[in-house]
C-alpha cells in the first residue's frame, strides 16, 4: 500500500478529531485555511440573501463565523462530530447572534426535511467512513432549489510550478510549500473524484444535478436539489 493511501485510511478511522487534536487543529490548520475560507464565505454571502446556511464539519468555527459576519440577515449553523470542536466554535462565536454550533453526526443531521437553503463543507469528506450517507442527508435537509458546496483537497492544483506560485501569491508561504502534501493526504485524487465520488452521487437524489471543478486550492462539488 502506498504511504499516502495508508495515511488517508488511517485518518478516516476516527471521523471525529479527538480533543487534543481539536485544540491543535484550531491553532494551526485554521490559520492556513483562513484566507481560502474567507473567500468561500464571501461567495456564500453573495449567493444566499436570506435563510439558513449549514456548515458540515464546522471544526473550530472560522468559516461559520465568517459567513455569519458577512451575512447578518442569515442564520448560520455549524455541526461537528467532535464535541471539543463544537465547544471551541461556540466560544469563537459568542458575540455573533446569528451563528450557532451543535455537536452531532453529519450522517444523521438534526434538521428537518427541506429546512436548509445552502450547505457547505470544507476539507471534511475525505475523513468520512460513509460519504454517501452524508450526501443523502444533504439532499434531505436542503430546500427545493437549494445547493450544497462541498470543498475538499485536490493535490493536482499544486502539481505545476505555476500553480504553486499563483496560490502562494494569494495565500502565502505555507500554502505554496505545504499545500500539495496536505491535499494529497486530506483529499482525493482526480481519479477518485471521477470514479468513486461520482459513483456515489449517481446513487443519490443529486443524480445528474452536480458539477465538479477545481476551484482555488480545492475541488469544489456543487450539488443541486432540483425539487
């Protein structure tokens, strides 16, 4: 087994980041992803003018709180399988009234059918043992016409010197020099997106109503609930 595959399989075993890891994650990875996630928050603020936004695997809460700040008229809810992450996120958002965080499993979302206007997730699906279940839950909770934006690692965007330089110019030294290695472990290859992920989606309500495209440092999967 290739070392990268071994590490990815190992990371998938504990879907929730243990408490010590959650604290470390909040102090390190959040800093690396701050600018890319701030850009996503801006895109969401332009897309969703009212309603409820769900952040799946919200971690320490940076993306959710950034969305809430940019979208004061929307309700933002983050959910994470790590209790420590949910606590950390709630602490971060204690002065933001339109953001809240819950401890829970994305494979059994604690939301009513058709109650969410847009769902978003960054760097989570490669951790999941059963991504298909979470895709199904996204479909269930979205309103008709709603979308889910799923972002995950895509190492190919770092494979060329031009790509690394461009991303480094936007996001700094760490993204330029470590992004490819991190994406190889925390994400999927082109082949996995085009085979495994597409095969899952074709078995869900999103069949035929999704797009995949490299976007920034990620692969972005846009899922649409047509009815």
